[in-house]
C-alpha cells in the first residue's frame, strides 16, 4: 500500500465514507454494498470500490462490506487509530469555534493547544484550554508530540505562523488564512478558504 501513489481525491473521499459508515453503525446496520454507498453519497459505486481497493480487499461479492470492519480499516488508513494532538494558532472567532468543535471529535484527534500573540487573548480559557503565548509554541509542540497545526490568523500573519510551525517540527498544516504558504516540500498543507469556496459556488447560480 505504501508503495502506491494515492491521489489526494481518493484520500479526501475516505473521511466521507467513514462518516457515513459510522452513521450506519449507529443504526445497527451490519453490511452495506457499494451500490448503497454510491446512492447515498451521490458517487459512482465503481469509484468507491476502486478507492477502497487501493488499500485492500474489504468487501465480499454478493454481501458487500462489513460496516464495523470497514470503519476499523478506514480509521487505520487515515491513522485515526492513534492519538493525534493538534495545535491551533489564532484565538479569534474562527479559532474559538474550532476549539469548541472539539466536543464532536473522537478522542484520537483533537486540538490540545491553542496559541495567540495578542496579550488580550493570552490566558483566556476556550473549551478548558488556556490560550498560550507564541513563545511557548515550540516547547509545547515538542513536549506533546504535536504533528498537525491549524492556522486561523489574518493573512499577513499566516506565513510567520507557518514558519514557526515548521521550525517547531509540525509535519502538516491546515490553513484557514486566505494566503498561499511557502513551506518545505515535505510539509503537507491543506487550504480551507471560505471566500474562494463561496465565490466558486456563486458561478453555478442560475442567471
């Protein structure tokens, strides 16, 4: 599996499958076919089978996928079967909202540290976490083995935060700032640009 080059599109569909399968599990559904998955998720069943086949043979012909087993396997593929602490920089409205969203996440992957450079925000408590000064960022990331960082600062500050993340040992960044980050090739960056998404969505509106 590790020798294969898995496309980003495939990886981004895995959490969608996981979320739907988890809902099925809550309803005590034991098995599901790729046809059912495709219908519910508005995806081609052949694409779903192909996506999963990159990582192994999980289904049985004529039966489909064992829901509990497939949940377990997708969680392993996404490395959600282990503790993944996350650091966030930017204790503004968006940063606060993301920290408060922690209660909806599984214990294995949660924001465990929040930082800000503003004296007014440092020391505030958000979802049982105290906002820490940026001076503590490197030590906390190292001591807590944090590998993922989230950026929710204004665009002009984003690159500086990214630089500090990289220097501290962060391996992947989720950037909510509307700016392109320059980081070493080995650092994975995903951009969550609300403005760009809304603007592209507007294109599809009827005249």
